[in-house]
């Protein structure tokens, strides 16, 4: 099964995460967020990593669990290391800034209020829930 957020369903291009929201306090951030290198791995490769970690890197144990030979395990490790080492070079992926942190642009108080009102207009949020969120939202001066 492919990761549903891996590629654009219309054109196959690289998707960029542009908004994140906290499920607890509903704080929102907008920007371009890099999902990480592991998104480039197939389900089979991720499963291999899980087995490798659960075996604590013991290749004999990985051999036993997966029922494959030592050279196969080494090839899998090399393949995964190659994917992770490239960090998206020449793939058009969004990369983190030099400090390793993606650019984050929190919403202003005004943008946050507009977003809450938009959610009410779209029926995604009840007026009472909106009133509660607005009472907790920072004021314009903050």
C-alpha cells in the first residue's frame, strides 16, 4: 500500500505540507513543511527497518525472522541507506532549512480569527465551538 500523501493524485508531483494544526488546542501553523526522508521508503523497506530495530541490529536474528540470507539483508540495508543518504537530491522534494528546521509561519491573531469564522461558514465548526476558540485566541496586540 502506497503512502497516500506521497504524490499528487492528479499529476504525480511532490506534495508539500503547508498547514499543521494541533489536535488539542487547535493552534495552526502555515508554511512549507518537509515530511522527512522516511516518506521515500516503500512499505517493504519500512517493515524491514522495524524488524531490524526489533532485532536490535542483530543480523542473524533478522535472517531468522525474515527467512532471507545475510547478503540479502546487507543489500536491503545498502538500498535503504542509499535512499536516506540522498535526502531528496534531484527528486524535487522540499528540503528543510540549513538548521534542519522547516520554515514555520504561525498564523497571526487576525488570520486565526478569519480561519475560525471560515470554518463556521463552511459548517466545519459550530458557533459555540467557534466562540470558545475565539475567547482563547490571542488578541491583535499579542
